């Protein structure tokens, strides 16, 4: 499996601030204009692998609100697939505007811990997460067929110690079986107590935060990633203050001491939904400028002497 991209390619973890406009179409789909704005902003600032913006709800409700068997945040019956894919239409719109788009799913372990079990059908959250994984596998296949560049699974619960990581690994394997697109696992937070278990999960890329949790660099420096890519979170998404280009470059330089330049994919620490729109826009803009500066500086290590073409990184199994 391989992924072709520029040196230090840029992407997003997923969500973007919701910016609505009002017009005739808003009566039919009130959030479509927010999807359009999120996609347009990412393209305008130069993000290489964009998302649809995840504007239709937070990472939990966007999924559970569409699943039969769930009422509110309570599981009331067997979890069943929705009548149609949840994220496919917005992802297709993004693909119609840009050739490289990331498909994004909230992971089954994180979803299961956001729910209250109100039925004897599930004895525990591990059983619940397996059925959620079966449903998410259908969504993943739809996104894969649509042609996403990479499929990201978000499991922020992993860093809290609340989730069963062995069950989480098995649930992720259910989702990713027989997919063509490379798989990225996003885990925010501190890695010190969980990294070995995370690295045992068979995905092609790990996406971690390194701007807020800078100790993650030290923790991961002693580990063998076996050639897999690293989503290098270099933007603080908890603070609306916009980092300078030079600040971001310094963070990326810290990563170069540990990872190969061809191994790094540049992105924010986490989703940007809760930031003011102007802050999110300019954070991404500066991140892209820092990535371009790094691309020029380290171009001699790639197959692209001009620093602007493409090279091919082979991802681990």
C-alpha cells in the first residue's frame, strides 16, 4: 500500500468552525454552506489533504444521532446501520472540489464510552463497541469506494485509560478489513501509558499531538514505527492565539530529530471546531507556510530537488 504526496504534506485532523450563510438553499440544508466554507478555506490556504469540515455536529452526535438502536445518548436496542451513509455526501462534495480528501470516522470505543447502555442486549461497552464497529465498517467501505486518499479513525478515549485497548484494536480491525485506502489512527492526549498498545494496532499512520503534549516526542523517540507515517500535530487547537510561522517551524524541527522527513504528515493537534473562524483559518495558513519552508529546506532528502513535486512513501502493513 502506498500514498503519494509532497514532502511534509499538510492535512487536518477533521473538524472546522461552523460558518453559516443564509439563502434559499439553507432552507433545504442549513449546514451545506458551512461545508462549502470549510472546504473552500482549506483549499485557499493550501492544505494538501482536506476534510469535509465535520460541521454537522460534534464527533459523537454526528454519528450516534443517525444510528438505529440509540435514542439521544442512550442505547435502547441493537445497533443497526443507518438508512444511508452518514458522511458520504459531504465527503463527495469535498472530492468534487479537491483531489485529495480524508475520510473521517469517530472510533467505536470512543462512541461506546459516550453512550449509556439502557438495554440488556449489551453487557458491557466492549460488546457495544463491536456492533458499532460493524456499522462503521459499512461507512468506511462507502468512503473507500468514493476514493478518499486516507481514512482516519478518531479514538481520543484511548489516551484517558478508560477504554479497553485490546478490544479497541479488534474493533478497528473490523472496520479496516479489505479497505484500499491507507488507515490513520488519531489519538490525542499523552501517550506515555498507552503507546506500546497503540503501536500494536495495524494501521498505516499514527496521528498524535505534539504542540501541547510535547512530552510525546520523548516518549515516541524510543519506539520503532516500522516505517509507518506520523501525523505530526503542530498547532495548538485549544488556544485561539495564532502561532507564528517560525514557531511552527521550530515544532517541526523537533520532529525531524526523531522522524524521517518522508515520514511526517503535518496537521493540527486535534479538530478545530471550537476555535473562532478567523483563528482556525490563520492557524492553517501559517501551518502551510511553515510546511513549505520545511519542504524547501529538506528537499535534498526527497526525490524532488525543487521541493514542490511528489514522492512516494510506502506505508507499513
